[in-house]
C-alpha cells in the first residue's frame, strides 16, 4: 500500500463547524429522514428510544450524507478527474449517486463478498465496479492501483474529514427532532458515522454519552480503544457486512476523545434485534443497522430509564439470504 494512501485532505481534523457546513451543503440533495418511536420496544428495552431512520435516506443508507458532502466539496478540476472509492456496498452506492449528481464518473473497489443487492445498486447508479478480497489490505491495495491507473480523486469511506462531517449531519437532525437525549448509539466499522456523531452531538451538548455498537466477530474498534493502539489486519467474521472495516487514522483519535464506550454483541443478538425492528416497527433495516438496538437490549443497565437516540444506518439487505440470516438468530 502506498505510504500516502491514508493521507487525508487539508484541514484533516473535522469540527462541529464542519458538520454544520456539511448540513447546508447537502441540504439540496439529501433527505431529512424521520425519527420514529415504538412503545413496544421502549417497554422491552426499559428506556425511551428514538430511531433515526437512515434506512430511508437516498441509496438506503446514511452513507449518502458523507459522499455527497465530499463530492460537492471538490473543485470542478478535481471532479473532472473522476471519483474513486472502496466500499462493502452502501458507500459505493452513495459515491456513485453523488458523482452522477455532480456530473462525473465513479469507480468503486468492492469485496467479492459484497451482497448482490448492494452491487446492483452501485452499478445502477452508473459506477464501474472493480472486485477485491474482503480483507482491508486487499481493499487498500486494489484501490491504490485504481487511483494510479485513473488519476481519480479518492473519497475514502471513513478516513476523510469531509465524509466524517457529512455523516455527522444525521445526529444534528436527530437532536433537533429529539432535543435533550441522554445518549446516542450508532454502529461502528471504520468509524466515520460514529466520529461524525461525536462531533455533532458534543458540539450541541458535551454531556451526551456516546456509544458505538460493534459485532463480537469484528471487534477491532473496541479492542483498539481499550488497548490504546489502533488495531489493523484482522479478518472480520459477522453477518453485519457493513461493519467489517477497521478504524482509520482520522476516526481513531476522534473516538478516543469523545466516546463513552463501544459495546459488543454477537450475531444472534443482532438478528434478534433485526426481527424486532421488522416486526414491531415495520421497518426494513439491515443487520449493520439493527446492531444499535441489539447493544441497548444486551446492556440494559447502561440505558435504563434514559432517553436514547439510535441511528438505523441502512436498509439494504439481500432478500434471497434471509432464510440463512434468520437461522443465525435461532436458539440451538
């Protein structure tokens, strides 16, 4: 991997002001998604839950916010070079759509294990797909090759201050709709959404407790924060296909500064939470989104009696794989 692959654009550390600027920049393009409630799930969880429904965002995921902010931040000369990214699905579709809206091309490096529904979305928005293995090292290597071949501009899925700021706009909207929340919970993979949430939330109220939700089979973020060293090179094993990346050089220090804790759950708990959301709220979400509810249910003592915001990060799920997925959540 080239030494400068993970280098971010100028002014690399984003701020609350950057999140506010991103909100204004993406306003003509992104949806203001609803915040929904469920009395049934409140009773099960023992707290008051406010669900930010990013499964209803354009491309079916919060990722459009960051991709849109990054691509609409570029100069015309940069845009003319085309956009390059790597993605396990949702960010790739978001970049493809944002690039199309900006009038340029996009190339997405995607693991061969990416669900077909997500690959179809990327292609449907007009991007070229270059396959790679699902290991982070393979993603980085192939992305570097594509950048060298095309001369395109990299819009990294999480290690980019413009992307982080854009992702933080979801928390801005959530707190505007439900002011005075005690805690926020979002999924964590590369840390873009969680970092943006930290910047947005603590810029409004430094007392809000911020939690990440991570699968046991992809616990590098949890272990990185506990060890004090960013862990890389692990192979993730989880049904949460959107949570298999590792923290970036930008997201890791933001989370160290702002985060209360990363909470872990196994895949069976994620699938059980997915069932609850589908059955009680009638919302189609993917496992990577359902993990936010899963950690609240698995760690009830941390949230009992509190007002909690949860970001439902996306709703792109392979329907053909549902029988095998739901089998994961059954007791033996």
